[in-house]
C-alpha cells in the first residue's frame, strides 16, 4: 500500500521491501520510473461511456470532488474573488446617477380596445424605442443643444457621441411600461443636464417627428381618397350614358337582344344558302340544254352505264345466259379441285372454252339491247320531268333573274344584322368592363375611407411615449452601491474559481467510495484495503493483514473448489494491483498453501520490488524457452511463498503469450503449487492481460479510491467479460483507515 496521495500500482512503482523475517507482511512499493516497451493505448475522456453530466448532477460526487481538490479550489476561489472585488471597487466609475423616466404606452390601452395587449407588437415597439434613445442620431442632437457641448464631462472626451453611447444606460423592465434613461458621473449637475438633453432630443426628433409623419400620411391618404371619388363619379357618368344608348343597364338584357339577333342572322344565312343552291341547279339545267342543242352530248352518253346494266338484268335471255355462265364456272372450280392435274385436265380445258363462248354471247346480247334501253330511258325521262327540269329555257332564265334579286336583298339584310350583332356585343362587353372597373374602384375607395378614419383617430391620439419625470440633481453618492457591487463581484469570483476546479474534478469521475463500484459498475466489492501508514508511531500492518485475510477468505470460498489461478489486474496504472497481488499471495502462504506469485506484467515488472528480490531471469525467459520452470521460481522471505519475477521482456516474449506453450507453463505451475497469483498489466493498456486471464480461474480488478475513474473501470470489466474471463469482483485500495476500537485492535501477524 502507499501513503495518501501516492498511487499504489505495480505498473509504475519501485520500492524497498521491508519484510519481517517471520512477519509475513509486505511493505508497499514506492513510485519510480520504468520505461515502457511501447506506448499504452489511450482511453477516451470518459472511458468510452456516456458523459458524466448526462444523468444529472450527483451532489455526493460533487462533495467528494471538492474533498479531493479543496486546497486548489479554495486557493483559486480566494484569488479570483479578491481580484474581482478589488477590480470592481477600483475601476467602477464613482459619482452620481441621474435618472429620467419615460412611459411607453400599449396601443390597445391608447385606443380603448379590449382583448388584451399584443405582446409581440408591444415588445418590438419598446425595444425599438430603447435602441433609438441610444442611437447616434439622438445623441448628436442632444450634444447640439445649447450648453451641452460646453460641459466639462464632454469636452474632456475626443468622441463625445461614443462616450454617451458607452455611459448612457437605457433600461426597460419587463411587464411594465416604464423606460429609464440613466447616467453616472462625478459631476451631478452635468450628468443631470446630459440625461435631460438626451431625453428631450429623443422626444423632439423621434416621438414628435413620428406624429408629424402620421399627419403627413393622413393628408396624403385624404388627397388620394378625393381623387378616387372623382374618378368614381366620372366612370359612373360614362357608364350611364352607355346604358342609355343601349336602352338598358342590365347586361343580361343586352345579351338576350344579341341572342335574338344571332337567331335572325342564322335564318338569313340559311336563306342565302338555299337561294344559291337553286341558282346553281338552274344554271346547270340551262348548260345541259344548250349542250344538247349544240350536239355536244348524244343520247347514249347521257345515260349512265350502271343504269343500262340494271335494265339488262330484266331481259330473260340475258338472265338465262348469266345463270349458265355461273354453272360453267362452278363446274370448272369443282373439276379443278378434284383432278390431280388441276387446270391442265382436258375436262377443265373444255369447260374453259364453254365459259369463253358464253361470255361472248353475253357481250353480244348487251350490244343488241343497249340502243333499245337508251331509247326507252329517253322516252321515260321526257314523260316524267317536273319542276325546273320540265320547264323551258325561257322560264328557267326568268326564275334565275328573280332568284338573283332575292339573293342580293338577302345578302344586304345579312350584312346589316351581322353589323348590329357585332356592335351590340362590343357594347355589352364595354358595359360589363366598366361596371367591374367601377365596382373595384369603389371597393378600393371604401378601404381608403376606412384607413382614413383610422388614421384620423390615430392622429388625434396622444403620443405612445411620454415623459413622466425629468432627471433631477442627485444628492447622495454611490459608495454603498459600489461596495455592494464589489461584494457581488467577489462572490462571483469565489464561485467561479472554486466551481471551475470542482467541475473539472467532477468530470474526471473518480471513484469516491467503494459503494460506487457496485452501484455504477455493477461489480461486487470483495474487500477494501486502507492506506498503508509509514509512520513508526502508528503502523497499521495488522489492520492491512486482516483486510487481506478477509479478501483471501472470500476468494477461497468462491465456487465448489478454491481457485488455483487468480488474476489480479486494474483498468489503468497507479491503482495498487501489484501491492494487492503481493499481499494476497502472502496471505495465502500464511494460510498454509504453497503459493506462487507470478509477475505477468511483462512490460512493467514490479513483483521483485514488492518482495525484495533481485530482478533476474523470469517469465519472459521462460516464454522464450531459454530456461526451465524450476530455474525461474525463487523462494521469498515468507514461508510457502514463491515468486517468478518479470525478467527481460521483448517482443518475442510478448508474442509467446498467445502460443499453446504458455498454457503448458501455467498448467505446470498449477501442478506444482496450491495457488497461483498472477500480477497482470492494466486491462485498457495492453492485450497481455486478456491472454493471461483466459489461463486463470477468475480475475480480481484492483481500484484506487480517489484515483480510479469509474468509466475506465467499467470499460475494463466489459473488456474482460467480452473474452469470457470470470470477474469475481474488485478490491478498493486507499480507503480511509479509521482507528479501530481498543477491544478490537488488530494484532500484527507473527
């Protein structure tokens, strides 16, 4: 064990071992410097777990953080508090403070409108006024007022406007309509004059100017309203004149009239089409008659071929010849399909000749009957003609003259009605357009009238900002105020200084009490060890031995059989694992078990320091096969306790841990000793401990109160369990050694 504040860990300590010949007790190893073979892997700031602040503030941990760092926290708090108080008292401007009071009204209260305050509008307006009071425009106007620029407070400044920006304070307390304009200075009269000048400049150049702008806006709106009213009247006159010309102001009635004219226009268009068709027929009939008279068209040419073919079918002989022709063609088709020679069959040839002869007879019969048919059709046509076709050419020409005159008159009527329809449609569209324009213009004018009435009310209302009280010359100084501010600054410095140190210590999340391991890590606490006192007056060797014996009893009773190989490790260095491993091995030896303490921390061997042995060939040489197991085992000053030291480690020895030979070595030690205690390296630093842990029956994680960090311990346990290593629990080192009662004093082992 180590003294308070001295970490106990086999990974970075050396010692002188003060061992009683028969005491069976081991002295702690002290700090020394051992160079590692390689840089250890660095863990995250919280060991890879959640932020310590994520679950809220644990006030017990805050207290323990202050307990660990009370001296630097107190020193820094006193230093910062003293500096903050002195600097505030020395550099806070001394003098007097003048205050002017303004009131910023809510708009709903001014107009007497119910429904509550519009907080968003009011806050925006009030913040705007606060910024305007400190604007360079207002401050420049205040300086230009008579007598202000000549004040000594301002003449001493190179930039008077900048000085006022820094020193004039404008505050607007929440949930109130009050705005304060204040300033501090050594000359009470000049400070008062400056505050009043700033206030009056703001009221004149901002508040009153805003009212002038409202008046100007009212006049502009009124002028535009009158112009719109005149335009509405002119549009109404034009609309009425147009309606008078149409005979109605109803656009639907105008549309009805236009619909009737469209119907009449359709009738005229139908008459024109019929007259044109009649004229075309008469002209065609006259042209045919003239062609016949001139001999350009014969009687036979005037008869259609289809008519002649239809009349031929009425002749019995012609019909009989057609039937015979059909019978011959049917026989040809049947014979062609039946004969293997097809069209070359003699019977088919004969039928073809008969078919050709029958076709020739049909043509001859047709030529014989055609003149008779044409003559008969001409006779029938002359007897059946009626109407224009039956009239003489003179009558047809008279009728054509009458139809031409009728066509001319109908065309004139059609053009007249079409012109009226077009004019009526344009007038109706103009009427509707003017009506819509008048309605839109009247709507806009009505809205302008509403705005004009609201503006008139707004103009007649008082200003939203009014002066409640001008600044008066202050009578008393501010010594008490400065003292109070200095005290508050000192208090803030105390809290900031001490709180910063405590916060940093709190964030490191160190182990404060043994109960935290079971509560926050979920790991069983199998025992605690006190700080080993080096004082000759009050040695605590007996108490330490008794604590280790208690731990040994817990370990021995684990499971049905006592574990043969016990791995002792820690999350990181400086957590007392080597000292605890040596004390546990000594306790097992005192209980009568043949015990071997194996230094498995190849990179930082310290077992030889705890036992007072020389560092000679040990486990690395055994792993490399340079010596035998019997040669590496050394006896110690404690009966029944043997040790295998670290030896000279290299890369070959480290890689040999993962080979099957390492398991054979541990197996040989199991057969030669009752119990093996392996002092392994830190879990989060190297993978050596995981290899040794798989060769052990169980593992014990050593922690150090006020040194070990809970997230790192949690990560180490998770890492051991992830490879199947059984973690029995943890031993918390460095627990406060309260003096035992007299009746239960712990005797030193003999």
